[in-house]
C-alpha cells in the first residue's frame, strides 16, 4: 500500500554498518535494492519474496511490541494524573504542564530524527530511543524513594492516639498543650522538608526523556514498513501496528487500576494504621510502581532492533515504480527531484543542504497543510479529553480512581482498537481511494462529535456539601461558589476553613470537617470514627435524633449510577466512531506527499501535533477545569494545594464544551481537504479519459482495475496472516 522508488534508497545510502551477527541472521534480508543486469529465475524470485516477507514481519512484530510499550507507559501516565496531583499537592494546570513535557521532548528532536534518521540505520535509532524512553520512565518513579511519607489531612481525634480531642474546640483548655506542641513541631519539620524540594520536577524531567526516546518510533518505524512491504499489504501492516498498540493502553489503564488500590507507601507503613480508604478523595495509590514495570518493558522492547538490518529487499512489484498511479494525481511532476546513483555516498552536509528546499516543498502542498490544521485541532480536542477523562469520571460520577481506570482500560480502549481496525477493513473491502479515505475520515469525525453532544445530558448533580453547594439549612440556592464555611451552628468552634476532612451527616449532607459540622464528641478511631452531637447536622434533624456523622463524604444521588452507565455506553460508541477515521486519515497523509519526503513529512506532522496540541491542550484544559473548583486543599507550609471538590455542572460544560468546539473546528478543515482533493482529482481523470487510458474517476472502473492501476489505501484481511502476526 505504501510506495517509494528504489532509487530513493540509493540516495539515502551511507556507509553500511552491518555486524556479522546481523548478516548471518538476516542473510536473505540484506540485499540492496539495486538494478540487476540479468533476469532472475522464477525460483530465485520466489525465494526473494519469501525473504522480504519474513524480514518485514520480524520488523513488524518488533515495532508492534515497541508501540505496545510506549502506549502502556503513556496511558499509565494518564491513569495516574489524579494520583500525582494529590501526591505532590498541585493543581490540574501544573499536572497539564507535566503531561505536556512529553511533547516538549519530541519537539527537541523530532525534526533531526525524522530527516536524518531516514538516511541512517533506522532500526538501531529506534532501539536507542527505547533505552532513553525507559530511563525517563524510571526517573518518574524516583521521587517516591527520596521524599517523605505521604501525609493526608485528618483531625487529631481520628488518628490512632491516646489523646482524645473534641472535634469542636470550644475552649483551648480542651486540648493538652503538649499534644498541640508536638503536632505543631511535626508540621514545622515537614514544612522545612517540603520547602526545600519540588519533587514533581523529576516527574516532569522523566516525562521529557520519555518524549525524546519515543521520537524515532513513529516516523522511522512506519516508513520502514512503507518502504519494504508489498504495496497492497502496507495498510494492513500499519493497521495491525496501530491495533496491537491499543493493547498497550488497555494494560496501562488496568495496571493503573491495580496500583490505585495499593497505598502509595505500601511496604513502608503499617496499612492497618491508615484512616482513609481507596474511596477517599485524599487517597493516593502506588503510582510509582507502574512506572518501574513500564520502564522494564521498554528496555526489553528495544533489544530486537539492535539485530535488524539497515535495508530489506524491495518487493518485486515496487522496484520499477516510484509512485502509484493514484498518488501521481496529487503530486506535481515538474518538481520531482533527480536522484543520485545507488552507489553514491551521501554526506551529512549534502543532506543538510536539502533541508530548506524539502521544507518549502512540503508546505507548498495545500492538502498536507489543510490536513495538518485539521489534525492539530482534532488532537487538541482528543488529547485534552483523554488526559482528564479519569478525573472527569471521578468527579462527575463519584467513582474511585481504581474503578475509573479499570472501566477505561477494559471497555473504552478496546472500542478504539476495534474502530481503527474496522477503518482498515472498510478501505480494503470497498477499495477506497484517496478521495474516499478523506470522505471516510470526515464522516467519522462528524458523527463522532455529534454523539458527543448527548453526553451533556448525562451528568450528576452536585453533592450536597454544607457551605459550598448548599447552605447549612439545606437550601440549594447559593449566591456564589465561594461561600463562607462558617455558620451560627459552628460559630463557637475553633475551626479552620482550609481543612478538608469530610464527614457524612445523618441528613445526607457532607460537611467539610467534623469541626465545621459542630460535632462535640467522637467514638472510635481511624476509618471507624463516629461523631456525635453535631450541632450543624441537628439543624435539619428532629430534637430526638442524635445528630451523628460518619467519616467520609456522602454518596452521590440515586440517579448517578444510572447516568454513569449511560455515559459508558455512549462513550464507547463515540470512541469507536471517531476511531474509524484513524487509518484512512493516516493513509491520506502519506499518499498526498512525495515518496522521498514521507519520513520528513511525518516528522513535521508529529512535531506540529506535539507543539500545537500535545503541549498546550493538557495545560489549558487543566486551567479551565481549575476554574470549576469549589474547595481547594492547603499545603502544610501554606499556599493552595490540589482541588478537593468541583462544581459538577460547570465541570461538565467546561470539559465537554471545549472538546466539542475544537472538534467542530477541525471538521471545517477536513471539508476543505476534501474540496481540494476533488478539485485536483477531476482534471487528472479527464486527461486520462481523453487519452483513452484505463482507470478513470468512475468508481466501478477503480474497482475493476484495482490491482493493475496500483491503487492504495487498501487493507488485506487474511485470517492466516493474523495468526502469523
């Protein structure tokens, strides 16, 4: 399906660095695609075809595993967004910067790797990238071993202590002076330690290294397959790589689900002494454990590439043609470059001289530019949505981090994989051309974002939190979001409005802390603490009731579980619909550029998406989400920490609204791409018809002459081929 003429490889040939082991292992695969003066026998041709297929499939398997590894670590980072936010006590906007540092790493190296890497030993460059990627993944986990134990907000009466303290401190004499002094001393010691360290920077630097290491995988790996695969099989191979890569996010989110259930300091503290559970908003799971596993997998994934050859033999059908008949419609002939002889050595300086002309040539292609703009907006929408989807589900539907990651990994990601593979099968079955691929990609986006509209109606109401979403008298109407947490019922208590230690009253209302609920006594310790004589709870209760409360916030309304189910079903269908256009769009990108610019074009494409979507999207999505916060946590040394409670309705409109607006804008650019392709395709078809040539614009003609006219963007689906992979 992909194409590249044989003279191109000769132009890119530099000094061959081929170890003896590679020569022995790939003895049939190291044949340079040079012209032969004598005809090959039928037996020789058959052996070369088998050798080519075997070599490309070994590379395909190795590349698929690398895609799995990088997708696993990337998706695991998404699953730990809320864990990192709570562990380092930082806002969503700063977490967005950490997430975007991956794209910054790509930005630093993508142009050099994609341009010069295509002319060097591509498999070894991919192998080196895997080592760098694993080093970055290990670095992300390092703060856990250098910073102190995790401290969550808990009132002293709920800690395992022999000192009994009333939640509502009506008189300082109730609290022993020694207990207050010891508590304050611990806070000051912890404050000094925190003030001298910003350990989240190591997470940012590790993610930056991950981005640098991941750079060569896509542009060099995909074009290597494109160069040496049989043309009609190339789309299937790329579809398989992308589909198998989806297994990575499945395992990544499932790993995130498992680690989210384990306490962050597991192995370092007595778990029986914990006063919170994994359902608590302050719970932090063992986020660091998954990064150690992902780093080890990345090391293993890079090993095979050090033993793969620089070149594979070209398939017989692609040695004498530089482009397919359909691709030539969208590439002007007058600007094609003259290629050097296959034995000429290309120097780094000579390659550098071609950089600016190649860049000018690339940006002079209107189809490429328009598709690039559409992709940037589309990925802004998707990256922002995917990055904060776990947070959205947790806050909107009251689900735990563990359950959220489990649901995304087991239900949502497989829908994406099925959609990507379905797109390839549709293109093969209906023999879709470049123009058809543009239509399929556009239709997928249109109907996907249309389905996204329905999610606006599938939300939950705000939790009833006294002083934030409802008054202490239970009134829903609040004049503003930043309401005072003090009322007549707790005016005699010495409470801090910065604490977040929620309790659930018998009246179904959540109170920010036992002190602000006016509770006079408590019984039990840790998770089993029960508070009594809570004056604020008693406002809505009859005098005969005990006005008690238990640890933890109250559950969302009865309708919320049903809404969550509707959300999951609609989200799966939306993900599948949007993913169908993935493979057609990718093939459209490759087919509308010159063959010798493919690696460079993919590099520029990746660079633009990283810089203009991958970096800013998590940041401004995070800033927008932060604006919906109702209650911020406080750091031990003062200052604002992570958000504890969001306004559900505002969060829904902000999160889904941004996604939909960006997606709608991308559709307009996709329409422009389709218009340009139609305009370019029509004159070519008229010329061919006038000269009596076969292969006109008529759909039936395209189907009848598919194999003779060398059409592209088809995917062959053979069950035995899947078994081999």
